């Protein structure tokens, strides 16, 4: 049986989130405080700066602009935080020069977009068009 206190805490958090949904920045700050040990928080700061030349507040600003949602599927991230997407034509690999940063994406869309960019949209479209007649039979 789950602990009653855990349930209550979850309900409280849900309520807290609802109440403060407009103050996303505060929520994420609270999120960091609640869920991230200091060491992890510092590592994240370093990761953002080293890989994207981005400060945590720049990330938060972007996040706020996107209302905390993935820029493609418009869904909030489940467990992981949103990834920073950058133009791989400018910087191939995982790092960005800081100038080619695009939006924040959920891990799924980030991976999907990466595939799309390397394979090419036309190839995907061709495949879908090939199978389009089958779909219309259903
Ligand atoms: Zn997404
Ligand atoms: Zn770049």
C-alpha cells in the first residue's frame, strides 16, 4: 500500500503547480530545488554553458517563452527536461557554438528531428506517399 503522505504530497504538488502555472519560472526553480541535488544542478549549469554557451537563466527564458512545452509536439516533458536543439549544419555533433541554438525540444522530437535532418524530409515523405493508398482503404 502506498504511503498516505506520499499521495498527499503529490496532490499538494499538483495543486501547487496549478496555482502557479503562470509563474513557470518559479515552478522550475522550485523543481530544481526539489528534485535536483546541488551537485546535479551545478553539473547542469556547466553542461549548458559548455555545450551550448547558454546560462541557466537563458534556458529558463526560452522555456518560459515556450510555456514549458516542446516546440514541436507542444507537450510538457515527462521525466527529462527539454533538450536544447541546435542547427547541425552549423555545428555537427552534440555541441553548439551558441549562435545556432533553435528551440527546446522533448527527447523524442529531438531524436526524430535529428533523423529527419540526416535522412531528409523528402525521403520520409516519399515513403509515406508510397503507403498512402493503403491508408485510404481502411
Ligand atoms: Zn516533442
Ligand atoms: Zn553553431
